[in-house]
């Protein structure tokens, strides 16, 4: 995925995760959460034997879903470590 597409899709995925998890992150952190969440979840799926979900796509609905789920997991883990609402 190209950098511009990763930023846009990552931002959307992070924003969706922010809405579902009821957190207040901001635009920059939404983008970071979406991108890192997708990488994180792809890594976990790779360990479990799943294939790379967004190989070769410039814009992928799968990347959005993986980024969203990964960002939700990261928000959950951050809350568990910090012990407060973010």
C-alpha cells in the first residue's frame, strides 16, 4: 500500500476505532493507531498462520478492517497498561 493511501485508510481505521472504543485521540494519533494496528494485527495473524491480508493492494477494504481491529486492540492494551480511560 502506498504511503498516502496508508495514511488515509489508517486515519479512517483509527477514527472508527476511536468512536467504537469511546476514546479521544486526535487526528494524528488516529492515523498512527490505524497504521500500527494493521501492522500489529497482520503480525499476529502471521504467527497464527493466516496469510497477509492486504498484499499488493493500493486501497483495500481488508486493510481498513484489519487496521480498525488492530487499533481497537491497541487502545484496549493501552488502557489495560495505563489503568485509565484514554
